């Protein structure tokens, strides 16, 4: 009888991503105490928020090769140590400059999570199980953490104070590291908790060109990979919508409809709840579609249709709708967008199965870049026009452009490509 320890490994990765998003969003709930304690301005707070994405983008691109070279456990333990320490340092940073450095290091520390998650899933799960697994990592864990962050973090602030909130989150990271040290292994063959039947099941569902062990990154095939560039472009398009709503949704609801902060926060729950539903649906859909049509383009087709629906869902926002219509429109847009949540990582593995961590890092860097661009562009549009309308038009336009990219540009990987990958690796 086969063991099922691969799902324990998946649970560890999902838990890490939830901790990541709680850590990175915690600062937004401590704006006033930080401004009072360290004398920073609102404008400086905006810079502190943006610098996280700068560190994250650079480190995401570099952490993929590190994961492929040294394995997930080593890289993740080092990353967790870094982001736990930096989270604990936020309450004692002392100044704007100190917070700037700490947030930059936090972005660097959190960057390896998704490249490591992608490589772990590619080595621990057969192809037919990856859609749901990566939907849990890239969709449900992200949307779920944003859904619970408000109630959880405000409760912690009431319980232990704003400084205690950051220190508690740092402890979460330490607890995860202890569990990972005991349970997480780079490969099923390295874990004593996986029996022969489960190892055989996992091996039978791997791509022929997927390398079993660690290997140095090969840059030329990575940077000339057409499908990987398509993944990066589409992920940037979805990321613009994701980051735009993450940073500006409460402000939009408050400014356009006169809601209080508490009311805006309550109404903001609906889109992220739809994101969880969309992410789960996307994982199930992509796995079923792949079983019926085991071609790379089938995954891109699912993502393309989802992005197209997400973009079209935002059209009502261009005509000053009622609060109800606006909330339905945004929720549908986020829900359809999150259908792609985990498929980006599946598509990254498809594009470069012999370098899954590096491929994921490349895609994640594009997503992080949208995290730098979206808040700034939306802020510029709002300050110059006094309205969010043009920002929503940009969101919808990018989503449609990303959809066309996913539907028209990808190509199937030829057998000769796979043979070349195997030869170059050996």
C-alpha cells in the first residue's frame, strides 16, 4: 500500500506561503504606530512598501537557480531564517532608513518560496496531480492568507500590541523551520517516510527529461525559452490586476462610495473569497483538461480564457457603477484571474522541466515587477485624474493582451527539444 507523504510535503510548502503573505502584509496594519514611533511620513511609508517588491524581484530571479543547484530544503531554511529575523526587526528598526533596509531584506528572504514550491511539486508529485497542488500554493494559499490577514493581524495587535504582532509572526517562521528540518526533503528518495510504492507512483508520473537531482542552471536555454517568456508576460498582466487591487481596493471603495475604513475592509473580503474559489476551480480544470488533452498548449488555453474573462469582468468599472455592481465586477475579475493562480507554476515546469526552480524564479520575477509597476501607475492615474477609471481600463487591457499572448503564442515542446535537454544535462 502506498504512503501519501507527498501531501505532507505539499502542506509544508502551502504553510510557508501563508506565512510569507502574512509577513509581507503585516506592515499595512501598523502604518499609524510605525509613523508615530519612527517619525516617518505617509510618502515614506509608500517607499517602504515598494522597496519590498524591488528586493523580491531581484532575489526571485536569482533564487530559482539556487534552488535547482542546492535543493529546496537548504535554500528555504536560509530564506526562512532571513525573513523571520527581518520581521522581528521591524518594530526596532528605529528610522525610515532602518525600515527601508529591513523591508528590502524581507523581500529577498521571501523570494525563494515559489521557485522552491515549484521544484518541490515537480519532484514530489506526478504530472496529473500538479494542477490542484500548485493551485493550493499559488492561489488558495495567497488568496486565503489575504482573506484571514485582516482579522488575524488585528486580533494579534489587540492581544500583544503592534510590536508583539511582528514578533509573533517571526515565531511562526521559526516553527515552520523546525518542521521543515524534520520533514522536508528535496526528493522522495531522500525521505524515510516514503515507501517504495509511493516512490514508484511519483516516478511513473514524471517527465522523461526531468532531472532527479540538483544541477547548475543553464542560462541560454532558459533565456531563449519561448514558452517561458509567454508565462512571464501573462503573469505580469495578471500581477498588475492582483497588486492593483491589493494596494488600492480599500481606497477605491472608500473614495468612490464614501465607505469607512472598516466598511471598505469588510467589502474587500468578497474578491479574495472569490479568489479562493477560482484557484481551486483552476487546479481542478487544468488537471482534467490535461488528462483529456496532454499537451502544453491545453494549460495555456485555460489560462488565456481565464485572463480574458477577468479582463472583460472589469468593463462595468469604466461606467461609474453602483457599489453592488462594482463589487460583483471586481470579485468576478479577481475570481477568474485566480483560476490561473497555480497554473503559472505548472506552465513554468512544462516550459523547462529540467530546471523547474529557475523557470519559476524567472516567472516570479515578472510577477514581482508588476508589484512595482502597478501601485505606482495606479497612484499616478488617481492623483492626475482624480478617478480610478483609467486604472481599471489599464488593468482590463493588460488582462486581454495577456490572454491573447497565452492563446496565440505558445508552442508544443518538440521531442528533439527534450532530447537536447537530456543531452545537455548529462
